C-alpha cells in the first residue's frame, strides 16, 4: 500500500529508517531529505512510502521541477504507484529494474538517459597541474554560468541555476580546480546522508577539457568529503559518455548498479 504526504518530516519519520538500510542505493532520497532540512526550497513536494504488512519496503518522492525519484524497492511496488497517479508520471528516475517496469506499464518514453551509480573504493589522486579549493562567494557569477551550461549540455533541468549555486555555496558544497590561478573545473559535493556524500555535478568548460581537470576536481572533492563529512563517496555517470565513466574509474570509483532517468513529457 502506498501512503503520501507533503510533509517531509512526516515522511522521514516513517521512511528514513528504511532508506538508511541501504544508504548507497538510496543516496538520492537521503540527500533530498538532507537538503530539505538544510533549507533547500521545494514548491509542492510530495513523498510516499510503500508498506507490506505494516513494514516499509519502498519510497518515492518529488521536489518539482525534478522527476519522481524511486528509492530501492521491489518491482511489484511500481504498478500500484503508477495507478495512484493515473499513469501521469511525467519523469521518473530510479534503478533500471524499476524504470523498466514503468516503461512496461506506460509505454516508450520520449527520452531515456541511462546512468550508473559508482562508489569510491581506494582513491587514486591524479597528477594534474593546479590546485583544488572550496568555492567562495566571489566565484558566484562564474559558477552560475557553468551550472547553466551543464544543464544545457545534459538537458535535465535542475531548477534556477542562481538559486542552486547560492544554496550550495552557503552549504560549502562546491569545489573548483584552479590552473594558473584561474578556475577551470567544478565539482559539487552533497551533504552527508547516512554517512554517504555524492559528487555532482562535475563540469569543465569545453575550452579547458582534455587536461584532467574533471578527474582532479572530483578527486579533490572526494578527498575533502571523506576527510571532513562522510564515510563513503558516490557519484552518477551518464552511460552515454564513456569518457567520464573511464575517468571516474581511473581515480578509484567502482560500479554499484545501473539507473535510468525517463521522461514522458
């Protein structure tokens, strides 16, 4: 049975213990909760949990304009979820076995982005000229432009770039790599949730690519997270980009499971 609420704390009281049972697999729903508690604005959110014999076995959430997110759950929870919304699920993100079931029920989506979740094993810091540092308010205009460019490249909206950057700067969640004293790459680091921090986004402007800066800033942000904030670091990659997948594996990230982001409207 699915139960829904717009109250994040009501949802957390019921679903968070379940989510913490797999903090790596549930990194997205746990990070969303952490961000909401840290003051991230969310207009008209909803949260749900799936129970069998009174036990929570799944969860789902949406914080518009983001897609409906599916926590780790049994495939049989998907059909009742789809039915609850009358088949009106404009976009969904979750493990492939769950999104495959959504597609079986609703048909072929307009867009599918295949992703892979990686967890950091042993960090291998690359030898790249420059230095990493925490982003500061003076970086704000540049980072907003990079967030906008990243969103345009991946064609997955992430809300207002200025709002997102301001929130993440205030939370000390953005890192840059400098070469010659100039920022050349960006990596975000989510708040710890269940002992797990997630890297993302990672963006290097086209003029600075193929110099190892993306690997360097990812390694630096990962190192900072493990030293100060969390026990494990994870990240998602687009499986359509073999270069980024190879880069992250070269610094110690290991595959965990495959996900998909599917869009119907």
